[in-house]
């Protein structure tokens, strides 16, 4: 389909088809052909390809049966039948080209939408680690907080502090291996994580209790101990239950990000 969807080939095919139609069709059939092409092209843009293709095939077969029935009924001679066949061919080529044009427009539109969604997703996620960006973390944490408060659930913030010297020495390992271990240790459907700064990672554990937090923390610490070269990286883990006041939680996160000491 990529070969046939070349814009230059489609344009050339449409141009040759229109020139051909000028020689074999009268004005009424040319208008009918253009209307049919526009309708088929529009349908191929607004409906699923399988449906528009079914309509295209149905139209071509119906036109063919109509042409054959007309020839038999009128007892046309060879020359007249040849003209009818030529009419059938030029209209068929025209509607096929119209369908391909509409299909390409729909495909390109869907591809652009997909690329836009991917760009938006990448803008919200760090490329090398898979963590949320800090601003996106705050936005999603606010949504989780709202749902948590409505359902009267518990949630916790877990801050992981890493040895600054180890982080500076093993920056690539911290950003790639460690983030992978943490993402594997939390629930992708419920929990989120981000970098607070160069030496701290923040996790929002949604719909859990203190026991659930300890399970996650233990899972992370064990994974870090088993990972080669990361056994001395983790320095401290801090756990804070999310309160009913979002402003207080937001201020706490911002203070952590700035490296301020919390009493």
C-alpha cells in the first residue's frame, strides 16, 4: 500500500483517469463519476477501512452486473459492448483511486494523532529512566490524592535518598538500573515515581497501608542489594503518610525538592 499511496503516483493516476474519461464518457457520466469518486473518498476518510473497502467492492460489482445486464437486454454489438467495458474500467479505476486517496488521508491522520500522543507521553516521562517528570508527578499525585480522599483510602510518600558520592560516580547506573528496579517494585497501575533531584527519588504509593509500604520498601532494598554495583548506593528511606490537606503535601514535596530540612 505504501507504494500505491505515493502522492505523485496518485496524482498522475487521477489526471490520466480524468483525461481518459473525457474521451469515453459524456458530460452526464463524467459528473456522475466525479460525484461517486467524491462519495467513496469521503467514506474512506470517515469510516473504518474495512467498511469503506466493502462499499467500494460492492459498488464495482453492482456496476459490473448492471453493465452486463444492460448489454444483454439491449443486445448490443461488439463495438457498443466495448464502449461499455471501457466505461466500466474508467469508472472503476476512478473510484479505486478515490478510495486510496481517502484511505491514505485517514492513515496519515491516525499516524499524526499517534505521534502527537507519543510526544505528549514523552514530555511527561523521562526518556532514560521511565520516571515521570517532576511536574507530571505533581499533577498525577494530585489526581491520586483526590481519588484517595473521595474513597477514604490511605496513601504514602516514600523518599529514597542515595549516597551523593556514589551517585556522582555511578550516575548512569543510578539513572537506568535503579529506576528500572524501582518501577518493577511498585504497582504500575496505582503508584508513580519521579526524581526529586540528583540524589533523591520520590514514590507515591496509592491505596495502601503501613504494611504495604514496608513490603514495597523491602522489595526495593532487596532488589538494590542483589543488583551488581548498587549495594552501597541507598543511604536513607523516609516514609510519610499523605494527609487530608493537599497544600501541605504539595509544600512538603516542594521542600524536599529544594533540599530543605523538614522538622
